[in-house]
């Protein structure tokens, strides 16, 4: 499916009409919206993040990883049919390689022989049959690190520069969950997004997060539910993530399923670079 580069602007321009009849207020709080002393909320937020990271296998073990590989089936549906990236094939299955310490990655597309997208830590790139192409670079620049980030999310909230604040017990898809507002310090990440992470009160495992996407027009917000897990090499990694758009429109967006996870992958790191820079 060939998608227009202006699809986000077009859709959310139409959302103006929706805003006239329904609330478009952000569903994710600011730190100033939380009740309590910010220092105490920060301490409790860090404690919840630390507990969750430990349950998922520990930050030390995660940080020691080199090249990580997994197969991902990426299905875009509902609003995602219109908003999804312009992949070489619809709803692709890809072999993903990513080095989180270097912030470099590569997606190789099954069903589109010789097609790959990558990110060299500065920008995205695309190739077809070993030759660099340019018509989908914007999609690759956003998608390659973003989808890898959601795969690693149980650990990313403990990264240096992340600022968590306890946000109280809240309802999340019909069940009580402990919530933590995640903000980011200067120089952390590309944009200053906000996440409202939800943890199982009994196990501390991550169950989902709502989040802003400031890199897109109108700063849309979405909800990512973590619905299945896979234990690999002592770490608990996602098996299935379902993402819905929640603002300014609501609807299905994307489902990611993960298989064949290898946390000690052998990979030629030259393939993280642009085809004409290897």
C-alpha cells in the first residue's frame, strides 16, 4: 500500500471536526498534575521502575548485551492502514538486528528480497538489492529505532536521564495498575515525550503504557498493551504488543509479534551503516 507522506497531517486536520464534539485534552498528566511532593513522587517512581526492571531480568544483564536479533511480524490495521509506514510489503515480517549501546539497527524484509531499512545512530536509510534508495528514508528514520525501543521498553525506563514520578493506582483496561509518569531530561532521546507506564501491582511486570508522539503533527497519543512475554537468556522480553491511537482520534493502529529472539546474535556491524558507507 503506497501511503501519502502527508497522511498524518491530513488525518489530524480532519480531527479538528471531531474536537468540536469531543474532548481532545491530553490523556497523559504532567508532573504538575500529580498529587504529592515531587521529590517523594520521584523516589517512589524510581522504586517502581527498579522493581519492574529486576522482574524482567535486571538492568545490568540488559546493558551487557551486544547485538540483539528477533523476528517481528508487524501488522497495521484500522487507522494503521492509513497511518502506517510505507514498508516495501504490507504488514511485513522482518528480521531485526539492533545494538542498543550503539543505537544502530537494521530491518530485513521477508517477502521483499533484498529490501532493508536501517539506522546508523544519526539517521535512517533504505536499500534495495544492495543499492541505497531514498523514497522511504523518513519512515526508516522514525520506525527503525522506535519499534526497537518498544521491544526494549521494560528496561528503557531505567536509562540515565529518565525521570520517573509515581502517578498512583489507576485503572488500565479494566484492572488496577500502579502507574509511573515517565519524563526525560535534556539531551535524552530525540524529543521530549511523556509516557504513563502501568505495572502489575503484584508482580511489577510492565502491562502497558500510554505515550505522546511529538515527532508527528498534532502530538498524537497512543496506548501500547504488553500482552505476552518470552523468557530468553534470563531476560523477559515482549512476545506481543498491541497499539491503539487514543488522541485526537481513537482506533486500532498496530500489532507487533516477536519470535526467534537471540540476545547474543552474531552480526556484521557494517550492515548497520548506509549501503554507500560500508
